[in-house]
């Protein structure tokens, strides 16, 4: 009898850590409801908050849209509060804290999604990015009706055009606090060996045109999703998703991957394009601190490598030499000149082997501005050229970091 009971408890424990993946095409609200029902049944077998929170976080990561994740986390907050009451190990304040943690996770998802959306549109203007982060910190229902207006405003402030100029109206001013907790790290994971998914094909191939034109990308693998970058870094599933022809207005280095079911991916495909006599884009040279002296969470800051990094000799945990690629000013005062050291380290370093290219992934941590520690988040992935070449980050390559929490630098 003891043996059979042990087997039953072992089976229950195994079931409690199972997860449910939504079927393709399931609407966000249906995904959230399905995930909550499943989580609720598992919660009955949990013995502590750590198990419950781990299960909730894992289940949320399987949902395939930010809206579904946000709705599910809101529902799951009640499970956390119920367990607190059932175990009688926390007061009412602790239950409220559990709910607040879930709400913070929702806010982090919205901020992360806003930054990714802006970057996928090619918009990294500081003012436009700040508008996006501030809007993302509002309630999801409030943001829904204003999303198109924000994108039009952001595109206009970055010198781009919108499909409907009449939409480019300033969003109504709403006093809303910016997030003070750092959003999830935007580190782009490496995928390692290229697997059995057909590589993307560019049309046209690399070349130079007399005027602006577009590049189409496709993969022969059925249902593959294509992700691409134009900033010199290797694309991953957190890069811009290909949804239509990419406009080429100047000199562009395009990289793309095709990702199939279960995140099986193709080799990286690369191409260079140029429009003859096109003006060279002018990069921003200054990050402006607001008059109150507080550098806001979500503010983009461009950084640059001051030395080469090679996957052949690099190791996980190695610091990398990064510096600010633009000055930070408060009014007329430069509080951090261009070239100020930025703290960053490698989180992945794999040399080339047996025809497989090497990989490097780095994470940006912080910078000292006016004697104040400013937390940053951000990072990129670089994969070597197919054929077994090492990944080499060259001095001068740039990347974007983001302020992780409101920080007074006055």
C-alpha cells in the first residue's frame, strides 16, 4: 500500500509541473482563460509560493502574445492570494503584495513590448521611445485606443512619414508614473547550430540601386517565421518580425533567420544594399536629461565597443569594453561625455567548431553619470559567418541600451 501511495504522489507531482501550449490561432482571451483553468487545477497540488510562481511564470512564457500573457497574469494573481490565505503564512498585506507582483509583471511585459515595437519600426529616437514607454506604463485598456496615434507621432518625430498624415496628432497628456522596476532584460538568446529549416532568400539579392527600393524575404520551409535586423547584429525571435517588403533608403546591412516549429532555425542569411547618392543618416549625439534632473526609465542610450571581442578567446562573464556613443546633458551641462565607460559582460561565448560558427552574447549593466549609478538593460547576439567562422565584435560597433529605472543625476 505504501508503494502505491508513493507512486500516486509521484504522478501528481509530475502532473503539477506539466504545462499547456495554446493551439495556433487561439485568441488572446481564450488563451488566457485556458491557461488559467489549467493553472488553477495545478495550484491545488502546490505546496508553496515558489512552486506556484514558477508554474505561473512558465505557463505565461508559453502564451504566444503579450495580450494573452497580460490577461493570464492578472487572473493568476488570485491564485497567489488564495495560497497565501490557505497556508496562513502571510498577512493581508502579503496577499496584496503577491497581486502587486503580478501587476508589475504585466507592466514589465507592456514596457518590453513597446520598446520592441518601436525598434521593429526602426525608431530609436529618444523622445519617441520615451513616449512609448510612458504610454506602455498606463492601463492596457487606455493604451489600446491610442496606439496608432503614438506610432504616428513617434514616426513623425523621427523624421519618418506616416500612411495617414492626419493621424500624426500629439497624444493627450496624461500624468502617469514611469516604471521604476527594471523591465525584463532584452538579451537576445543564441540558437547555436543551424538546423533543418530552409534559409531565407532575399529578392533582390545584395546590390546598389539608383533610388529607394524594397527587399522581399521568403523561406521554403512551411510556416516558418522570419526575423531580421538592419543594425549589424544577429537576429533572433526578439528581433523585428518580417511582415512585408523592407524599404531601402540608404546603405543597409540586412540579416535574417527563418524559425520553424519548436524554435528550430535556419542559418543566418546576410546581404548588403545601398542607394546611390543617398544622404548618410545623422545619428543623435546627445541624450537630454529632463529639467528635474531625473533620467527616465526606458530612455535609449547608444553605446559603442572600444575593443574587439572574439568568440575564440572570450569566456562567459568576461567584461567587455563599452563606452557611451553620445553625450548626456542636463540643460547646458554635460553630465556624461561621449566615451564614458559602460559596464557590460558576456553571457554567452562559444568558439567555432566542426563547421559551426561561433557565438557571442553580451548584456549591458550600468553607467556612472554625474557620480550616480544608472542601471541599464540591453544586449545583442553576434554569430559568426557560416562555414565555421568565429564571431568577432569589432571596435566601433554600436548597440542600444535603455535606462532600467528612474535615476536622479542632478
